[in-house]
């Protein structure tokens, strides 16, 4: 069985993601703010709800956490899942309440959702289609639950795993190597979300 580290840095959807991982079949999920636990985990999940800057500052404030994540994911190839703001933190920077540095694991900038269709309201909230780009890992076409006002503007189209439409295309998921991030909330996406998490638990990139 894989040991899964679910990073606790004050993100609002922590326990709902934990429960969803258990429902998806995970037996060994540790909610942790301990960098050593994250460094040794077989899989890492970074949840996130709230403002980019607040989430980034909270993550960076945990001693050794960003370094442990980077060592595990970028050097050893540990499978990593970022959810909502946890996905957005993969970018170079976010523009919510000023410009703030992200992890820089997947090049891009997190920008305000500005729909071309005035009927499309912000935040983008509710069920929407997930449209695949190519044959990305783990993802299937379907409907998932979204709630966000900012979106991941990827610098390289090859990193875009899926999009959705809300007055224009928005990135629904990014992927690179052993890293995958989803803008939608798998823990709120019922059967679609649990199926996605189940595939993450079995992923051997």
C-alpha cells in the first residue's frame, strides 16, 4: 500500500479531500505538516482553498516543507496531486492581491477569470465539462465541480491536460512528469472525482 501525505497548511478543504481519498480506496493517508513525513511519502497531495498569496505564505512558513516537496517530486519522481489552489501554486506566480511567487514547477501565471461572455459570472462555480487535451494521465472526459475566480494560464500548451469552458476556455488540469493538478474539486465531484482519485492512487508514472 502507498503511504500518502496530505499536506496540512491551513487549506480549507483538507478533511474533505482526506475523506474522498479514503472513499477512493486509500488505506494509508496521513494529514501532516511534517516535512520529514512528506519527504518519505509514496504520494503527495496538496489541497487548497482561498487566496493564492495566503496559501503560498502558509506553505512556505512550514519549516522545510517546500524543500521536502521539491526533493520528493522533482528529484525522486514521487507522484504529486495539487487540488484547486494546490494546483495553482504549481505556477511561477499568482496575480491575486498583487503578484506573488509560486513553486514554479509548471510554468505559467494564475490570473483572474475574465469571461468573454458577460453572462458568465465570476467566480466560476458549479458543474462543468472536463475536456481532455491529447491523452493526459489519469483524466477522463466528464463533468466535475468547479469553484474559482482565478485560473492557471499555462506558458506551455503541452502542460495543459484538460480545459473547461466558462465564457471561454479555462485550464481544468495540468500535468508534467509525475505532477498533476486539477482546478476542479474531486472531493466535490461525486463519482467522477472519486474515480479520478482512485486512478491517482494506482498511478505509476
